C-alpha cells in the first residue's frame, strides 16, 4: 500500500463525517458474536475473538456491549451469520473487495450490487479482482505510540514482515497466520493497537484523480453504511492533495 493514503485518508474522512456509532458498534458486535460461535468464548483461547474484542475496545465500545455480543453466541442465538466476499470494480480502474457477515445472502448481494451500480462501479464475479491482492495481517498504531525506530525494532522482533511509518501512524504487516502472535508481542512493548485485522493488500495501486476519487469515496460510504458489510478494501491511492480538495 503506497504510504498511508489508503488507510489513513479514509479513516480521517470517516472521522470528519462522524459516522453513527450505533452502525459501527453493530458491525463490531456481529464480528464478536461470529468469532465466539466459531471457537471458545474465552479470548485467551480464541485468537479471532481476542482481535475482535481489541478492535471493539479501540473504538471505545462499552464493556457491556462486548459481553452481550459474546453472550449472544453462547446463548443459542438463532441468527446464523456467514462470511461472504464480493469483488468488483470502482471508478478510475480501481478494484474493490467487500467482506460481509450476513444472515441473508440475497439481501446483502442486492445491497452491494446496488451500491456499486449507483456509484460508478460494477460488481464482478468471485475471483475477478482478488488475484491482485495478498492476504496479510494488518496492525495500525498511532504516531505517538513511539518513534519510527522504536516501532520498527519492536515490529521486527515480533516477527512482522513490513512496516510503514508516517506522521499519521505506523502500519505493520504480517503473514496472515502470524497476526495474532505478532499483535500480542507488540502489545507488550507498544500497548494496544488502534487496529488489528486480516487485510487484503494490493500488489499494485491505482492513482485516483479528484473526479474519480470523489465518486469512489461515495461508493465506499454507501458500502460502509450497510450493516452487513464489515470491511471494504481497494487498490486505489488517493493523494493528500486530492483529499484536501475533496474535504474543502
């Protein structure tokens, strides 16, 4: 991922829009419930659940909400969510991967297809764009977590594969299977991370001009607004200059 533009610009944009906390908490709760259902309800014994809980805490989700999401999994909840991945094309030749947790595939597929078609994109078939991405672990720390040298040393000692630091923060990449262990080791030296998750990292990025970037961000917003959509990944690179114009 070129620099910090993909992750941080979108995070800044979401912050500026002050997205509804209820929508965010709903997505976080769903991931916690699914993680608890798929393994033990003890985060120390279930890496996915631990990551889900840590991400929820990073977003200031109340402890009661977290516990309710876990209890929902162990209480014989009738809702059965399944993981679904959608792939498509956005404005400016961008490739988009959408990860969802849904209890109704038809509803989710219709919503995702509509979001693409109304915002300059096209929903593709399974496998149409994923070949241009690599499945990796992603850990994000704020800039004040430490100096570039300190974070680099900690990341390499923990077994990370790559690190990119900027004034916006520290992006740390790991092998997918190493994510939980690397995150746990980093937490001992740097504290809790801002984000820990499996990610789709593009092999090549596409530079977006102001026109295409504006439409693309509307597409991402439309997808993010859907309760079933958990994460949206892409191979686009939006420069700070273009983002400044869009946010003006």
